[in-house]
């Protein structure tokens, strides 16, 4: 077996015929990054790694994995990949990299961070677009061991995650992400950086779990689901319809004015309101 580390990622893609079946590659959301300096830039967003191990979701032909390994030293690197067809390629990297590396062939949505034999964790991924939001929401469910997450999304999704109240992209995804993490957009990535280029642009986002975060988001999820169904209406009108017993005092104690629209209400105020109404 020849050492693939002597090949570029473009050559690896060719060697293993990863795009021999385009519709299959599409179904897995496979758009691969081949530019080593860009891959390094993504990993740099996760520095310093401290004592954390690393999890990558969707290693594909391992461009990002190679960049991670350059910084990983003796840290464990665990890669979760849904497409089993990539195993021979991964076996080659296992054989030649000499790294503390492991591949798990599973849908990331079925993997719980708790079940992995790892300590503190940094998550780094160029997420498949079709399930990017779903995977983020899954990761947000269990942040106890997570130091930080550096994730690439479709640009519009990245902007929704990081949006502040009072802006057009602000909504449920912003609130759920920001109540749990400090979220920051690191940089945009042109679609031309991928093979094959997707139709959409991308952005890298860094999420750092907050120390004091709510343990149960049920109330907040319930409230934001009600409110953002009608994002153009006034909050009092929306809530009065669903919760006839609602008193103005509750809004007052959260410093929310009757005529404010959901998109004008900050994350902290939503959290407080949800606990007062449903808590
Ligand atoms: N990290 C590589 C590949 C990114 S493309 C790079 O940056 O070039 C997305 C990768 O995620 C593909 O390898 C795809 O097979 C994998 N993938 C798609 N859905 C997945 C899921 N639900 N769980 C884990 N991996 C998934």
C-alpha cells in the first residue's frame, strides 16, 4: 500500500474514485477542501487546543484531518464518518500517519460525545450542508466536555447562528446557539475553494460553551417556537393569543415592551421570559 500522505488531496480524490458516482457523493453532502493553507486557517481558529482531544465530523478525503494532525501532537483525534466507502482511504492514513487517530463509521447524529473515550474536546468540522443545522443542534445537546467547536456552515446558516437581536437573521437558531455558547463568525469561504464547488458560500463559526448555561432548554424552545412563527407581529399580541392568562407584568419584569417584535428581544430576555411563563 502506497503512502497517501505523499499525494495531494486532489490526487487522493482521484485515486479512490470518490466522485465516480456523483449522485451518491451528493447524497452525503460531499464538497471537499483541497487548499492546504485554507485548511490550516480553519484549524488555527481552534487554537490553543489546551489539553483537549479533537473530534472531526465528516473527514471525507482527510484534507482537514491532515491539517488537524499537524497541530494534534499526542492528542486523540476521533473522526466520525457516515460514508463507509471512505474506509480504505482512512486505513491508509491510519497506517502512515503514526497519529493517535480513530475513525468511527456512523451518522454523527447517532453519536453521543459521552460515549466516546475522550476527555475535554475540541470539535472541528466542515459540516455537510444538508444536515449542518441538525448536527449543530445535536452537538449543543451535550456540551459538558466541549472546550470549543469550529464548524463550517453554509454562509446563511452561519449568519443566523451569530445574529444579534434587532437584525434580520436573528431567530430561533441564534437564540438556542447563543444561550449556550459565545458564537463568533471567523471568516467566509468562497464556493470555489471546494471540489466540486457547491452553489452556496460558506463561513466558519467558532462556538465556545458558556460556563453558566441553562441545563434545560424546553421552555425556551417552546416560547421561541410560538414567537417566531409570527416574527412580524408584536410579542404581546402573539402571546395573548396562545396564553390568554398572560399579564403585562411578566413582560414588564423582563423589560420587554408590548409592541416589540420577537426579533427585537435579546437572548437573555427570552430566557427569562420563558422561565417566568413555563417555569
Ligand atoms: N472534511 C472534509 C469533507 C467535508 S464534506 C473536507 O473538508 O474536505 C462532508 C463530509 O461529511 C463527507 O465526508 C460526508 O461523507 C460526511 N457526512 C455526511 N453526512 C454525515 C453524517 N450525518 N455524519 C457523519 N458524516 C457525514
